């Protein structure tokens, strides 16, 4: 049964109790039936020495499973407290992709020492995996897989599955490869149950296999899983050689990471910040965008300086500056974020860009008019000034239109140039909308005053 | 092989060709080997009559698979063109959850007619599923599952799997239930391969099963899949009765939907807008927040009216209003979005809220100081005014601090009250930050002028 919040607190209290009683046997038998992910949650609530103690009371295999489940920041701290030989034996029990994540997260000195202690076959596997970019199929795949040659029988495949079942999690398919390890087909494990053991694997395999190129970006890999509803996909290099496989649980992590990244960008910070504990690092993540935004707003100061005469003549103009630039920024970012999300989900077809922009113009004209008419009413009632009301109405319509157009067109153009359109969802588009909004307002106002 | 963008265009051209030649046989044999998801992509590029023609040239089973893959908006249009009997036979080939999605998407009149034509067993299944809220486990589960009684043997389970394998996709586990259909254990299909056919299922099953309560929110269900790395989970009602199962491919859809929802909220629109084609509906999604934001900014107009004397005395003050409120809004939303994302990912522990707020204060003081010092330098060089420089420096530090505190505390408080904290990431927090920022600036300025 999964641990819910209440039972987690009870579990933490019970573990603390058993630690205080130094009752190792009872501790082991309390932890044994728990899911590694639940033990990881209990660990998160304990302090460092307690964590190490718990890991020591679990078997190496279970401890390794728990370690792949704890969150990255506390995992790093925990590993630093373990001896190099402990780390090596834990790595031996992990799927290759988790082992790589752990070894790259160690402090450089310790990472080197652990690396030197690894059995050479495992070191080779880990080094091979470390070659791949973190954000590609190679970076998230695991090397472990079940593959048989074309000459094998169904019985051979069953025997191999039996041998490897303990070692490989989420075994869904047996892959069939040729003499050069090129993937030629796959057999779902369920089909091993339904075919005669004497049949040749090539006679029962599916040869129309969906494969992932090893250098494919992880976001595209996630889209592939989403599109084909597969749970495990084989990864091949550019010669078609089977090099690993990706399981859908890693895709869930990719989707969460990518969503965090998109959300972080909208407000001008970095995905790394989420869960980060060092104030200096958080500050560094946010500051660049704040500085850029400030310089953008300094341009607004220059613009107002330029229009100082109009402003001094008619101070009431100033009262509505936050409203005008707020509407401009808000409209621009709404348009940009929706377009970027549609691009990310593959919902924008190149041939329909004209239609997409036209739709945005319709929406914005409606919204700008509604806002403008409401504001006209308020200004008329508050200040009794029809001229100012009309000025604000035309300003809001114009400003909404330019901001929304910018918010729509900039991501679409960036997408064509292979620059990630998500950068247009940041403070960049807000500030740009602010500036253009202010210029329009003060230009109209000056014309109106003259 | 999956279709890439290029081969999709080629496929679309080829299909159009075959339609023009009215060569039905060639069309069928061209489409047959393609994955349903790829056919769906080809369909998206065709016009309505062509789509119907394609569906007619696929077998009912394949056509049903394709229909579950096309995007919601074009699927609805397509179904409207099919006869009621066609729709009924397509529904018969679909997993129950997809059938429900389709029947609820039909126009009410057609939906009623189709419902009346359904075989009664199937109608019952669909009506049962429609009882559940759309965003809960019950709303995303499928009813199809493989379950055996406690008295069954491994051979019984194998026979049942063999019978149902065609009908049920992604068969991962055989469930074991008692006489009242309560779930008592599960057997991974792989284990059917490794155990003697004569063994009792109760002797080989795993009885520590992770289950999903049928009324659990889909976001929590996704978190459960993420935590336990499972591909399929059984769904039980509050008596422990097995009612369905959820597969991880549906969880991927949930994650994309929830990410879209979070992103839409940050900019004050609705998730439904993404992919929506009606300008009126898009306008309705965005307008409420724009109006609220406008009223917020009207408060700013009142504040400036209140401080009109200070403003008129020293017009240069006005130049920096966009900068001050821009920084306030930006800082507030950065803090809010990060906190909300941490809550969503389960990274905020209740006992550490004090520490979390303290960290935010440290970050903000640093950022406020850096921005303030840069601005001081610029104002000094530009206007040679030390007093205004100092005024802006203290304003930026104060404004950053209050905005970031609000951005951190409001989502945390909302989370306690069971209101979705994500509403604090919308224009709400930006406008609130703007207002407080402006008050601080003008209050300081008035004090400074006096």
C-alpha cells in the first residue's frame, strides 16, 4: 500500500523510535515490506546520520532502489557521507542510467575515486553512457535489455528472459538483432506465452518496430511515447544498432522537467531553481531577467522624458500609465504563451500560420474593445472627461492589437529559426509590450493635446 | 517506423493521389501497415470528405484506433459526418474510456441516438463510467481488465489472458479477486511464464498491491505513477472492489493537460484555449483576467491621484513608475510560480515553510540590492541626482521584499486552505505587487520631497 501523508508521519516516528532503541532487527523488518519510494519519503524527513543508518539496515539491492528515489539535492548530500566502497556496491545494483546520474552528481574528487574502484565492465558501461548529451535519448536510456539473435527460438528467448528478469526492470519486449547487433524485430513478452517454444523468433516477431535515434532530443522522445502510447522503446544508433532502451517512467520525469522549464521561463528564471536551496544560486537564476527587464523599463523612463511636456500639461495622463502598460504586457504574454504551448504540443501546422495570426487579431480586437468601453465608462463617471475616455479607448484597442501580434508572431518566427520559441514567453515579451504600449499612449496623448 | 514531418507530407500527397484515382484497393494497402497514430496525423491534413473516405477504407478495428488518436476538435467534426450505426460499431472496438470520451463529445442529439443503438452490455459499461468525475481516477480508467478468483490456477490465468489478449491493450498484470470482487493480489504476466501451470494463483501472487481509489484526483494519480514507476495500476472503490485499471499512457495525457493548465493560469487564461479555434471562446477565456487586471490598475490611478501633488512637484518621479511596478510584479510572480511548482511536485514539506520563506527573503534582498545599486549608478550619471538615486535604491529593495514575500506566502496559505495555490500565479499576484510597489514608491517619494 502506498504511504499517504498521515502514515508517512507515523512511519517517520516509528523509525526514529527504533533508531533510539538501537533495535536493528526490528528496524530492518519494519522497512523490508515498504516500497523503496516510500522509504525514500521517510528518509527525506530524517537527518543525515539517521539516513545513513537506515541505508545500512537495508540490503544493498533495496538501498540502491531507495537511493534512485530520493530527490536529487538530498541524494547528493547522502552519498557524500557514504564510503567509496559502499557507493560502488550500490552502483552495481542500479540500472545503468541511474548509476550515471549518481556518479555525475558526486563531488569531482569522490567521483574519480569511485570510478577507479568500479569493476571494469561496469566502468565501461557507465563511461559509454556518459558520452551522450544529458537531454537526449542517449542521456536517459538504460543499456540493460534482452536481445536474441535471428537464429534463436522462442525457448531461447524464454530462457534469456528467465536469466535476466531479476536484473532488468520493466521487461516488456525481447529484441531480435542481426550479427551486427542491428535491430530487426521485437517480441512482446506476452507472446512468448502464446507461441510454441520451438518456433524461430524471426517467425513470431513484429518487424515494424518504432525506434528512438540515440541523439534525439528528450522532448521529442517524450512526444514519441505520447504519440504511440508505448511503455518501452528501443534506442538505436545511426547504423541501426540496438544500444539501449527507454522506459516510460523516465518519460514522466522528462515531462515534469520540461513543464518546469517552460513555467520557469515564463517568469524569467531557470528550471534548476525549483527545489534549489542555495539563495545565491536562486538569485543568479532570477537576476539576469530582472536586470534586462529593468533596462527595458529605463527605456520607458527615456520615453516619458521625451514626452515630459505633454505629461506636465496634463498630469491626469500619468494616472493611466500603469493601466496601459499592464494591459499591453498582459495581452502580449497571453498570446505568446498560448502559441508556444501549441508549438510544444505540435498543434500548430506551418500551413495554417496565417489563419492563426488572423484569429489572434479577432480575439484581440474584441478584448481591446470590451476593455476600452468599460474604461471609457469609468473615466467618464470619475473625471467627466469624454476626450480622455476616447483617448484611452483607442489606446487600449491599439495597444492590445500590437502586443498580441508581437506575442503571436515572435514565437512563430523564432520557431522557424530553430531558436527555442519559449524565450519569447519570458519577461522579454512583457517588457517589449510595455514599451510599445507606452509609446502609443503618449504619442496619441500628445496628438490629442495639440 | 514512425512518420517524420517529411514522410508525413509525402504520405498525405500519396493518399490524395489514390483518392483522386479512386483506387480503393491501393488506398487500403497503403494505409494498412501504418500505425494508427500516423494515420491520424495524415487525417489532420485532409478535408472532411477525404477523412470520412479514409475511415471507410480502414477496417472497423483500425478505424476505431485511428479515431482515438485524432485531436479532440477534429475528431468531433469527423464523428458528426458518420452515420449513427458507423459510430456504434466503432465504439464497440474501443477501450471503454475512449468510448466514453467520444460519446460525450458528440452533439447531444446524436449522442442520444447512438446511445439507444448500443448493445445493452456496452451501454451499461459506458453509463457506469460516465458516473465518474472527468478529472478523477474513475474518469480516466478503463473497465477492461483480467481478473481471476482466488481458487484459480496459473493455467486458468494463462487461458484467460490468451482469450482477452486481443481485446485488452497493455496487459501487464492479472488481478486476483475474492468472491466479492475485492482485489487481493496481482501477478505480472511475466510470472505466468515462470511458474508451474498447476500452482494456485494465491501462492504466486504479490499481495502488497499499490491501488488507486476510484475518486482520487487525476493529478494525484499521476503523482502515484511518478512515484512508484508503475505502468498500470488497478482502481478500487471504497469497499476494495476492483473496478478498473489505469495505464501510464493516459497519465502522460494527464501530465500534458495539467502542465497546460498551470501555464495558462500564469498568464490568466484557460487550458481549453490551447488548440481552440473559435475567437469568441478564446476571448472569453482571457477577458476575465484582463478586466480584473484593469480594475487593479485603476486602483493605481487612484493612488497617483492621491499623490498628485508630489508628482506635479517633481515630474521626474513619474519616469520611474513603470520600472518600479515592473520590478515589483516580476519579483512577485517569480516567487509565486516557483513556490506553486514546488507544491505541485511535492517538494515543499510543511515543517520547512519557515525556512522556505527565509530563503526567499535572502534571495530578494540580494536581487533588490543589485538592481538598486545599478539603478543608482544610472540615475546618478543620467540626472546627477543622488537623492533620487537613493530614493529608487531603497524603493527597489523594499518593493522586491514585499512582492516576493507576498508571492511566497499567498500560495502557501492557499495550499493550506485547500484552494488551488495556482490561482496565485495569475495576473492577481502581478497586479497586487504593482499596487503595493506603487504605494511604497510614492509614499517614500512624498517623504523625501518633504
